[in-house]
């Protein structure tokens, strides 16, 4: 474990009002359509390309929200290069809030066997076995969970590495704190982050999140890491989990 990596762990607090069915129905328009484009400057086509290229037949999505990208990505391919049928796919969904699980499970049913898990991303162990999935997706989750820095959210990286099988891939993104010198935050992004990080709102917890710590956590748990900055976000593709 590197120096300055905290030994203490935090836990998330559910926010059922934020992740209500009404808000999830508006998620695509307000978050994917408007916030990504106007505030965070996240390229939705790039995120969809990651899902299309790297999602495995057995996949875990952490914090699925409305499953926007999972629903739009093509079926993963098997060893023969042919798309894997829904009968052979298994999609695990994990979230501390029941709303996204209830919302996404029936919508993904045509894509494979959907297995919901109500569990905190910061609590180990996750309810999956060692090396049990071929891919893990964790998009826009870590900035929503408590922790003074990304080093305090280490459990998310440790568990992602544990549940990934040989050759598995971990894809994700998180919004970094506005004071991170590597990010590119416009006025709207700064304003939203200030509002969302207000104490007691339980929306964002990323004032202390920095790209250097994201790199450290990924390098600690994966031997191969591609990490880029996209507007306000750090976006990664991590392979070769360290056991």
C-alpha cells in the first residue's frame, strides 16, 4: 500500500429522493443530454464507444443510473467474433439506492439475465465472487460517494480488481474537484459543483478528488491503465488486475 493511503474507510448514505423514478426518467435529458454537454464537457460518444468495445458477456455496472449506455451499446462479441445472444449474457447491477435497480432491471431484461445487488460501492466485499465478471463499468459514481479524497474511496478499486477475471477490464469516469489543475471547468461546472457539494445535500463529495490520486489508485490495483482528462472528468480503462 503506498504512503498516505488512508487505512480508514467511509460508507455511502442512500439518497432515494435524488434517485427517484421521476428523476431517473429525466436522467437522460438532464444529465446525459445537458450536464455532460454544457457543464462537464463529457463526450457521450466516447463513453458509448468504451461500452461497445469493452463490455464483456458477464458485466457488472456500478451505479447504473438509468442504464443509458448499457441500453445503447451493441451486444458484446464472443471468441468467434459474433455477438453474444441475450441468453448467454449476465448483467450485474450494483447500487446502494433501490431506485436505479428497480428502474434498470426490466429495461435491460432483453439484453441478458439481470442480477441486481443493493450494496454500497465503498463496502467490501461486494456481493460477487472473485474473478466472476469480465468487465466492470463505473461511470460518474465516485464523485457521488463520501471521502476526503479518492484515496479514501480505495475500496471501489480494490473490489473492482477482485471481481474481475483474467483479461477483464475496468472502465469508468469520475468528476474531479474543481481545484484540480488538470481539469477544464467552465463557469457552469464550477457553479454546479459548488452547489452539489454543499454539506447535507448528499449529491457530490469530490472537493478533494484529484487526478493524481485517481492515477495512484488505478496503478495500485491494475498493471495496465489508460487515464485521460475529459473536461471535468477523469476517464479510465484499466486492465490486468493486481491480486
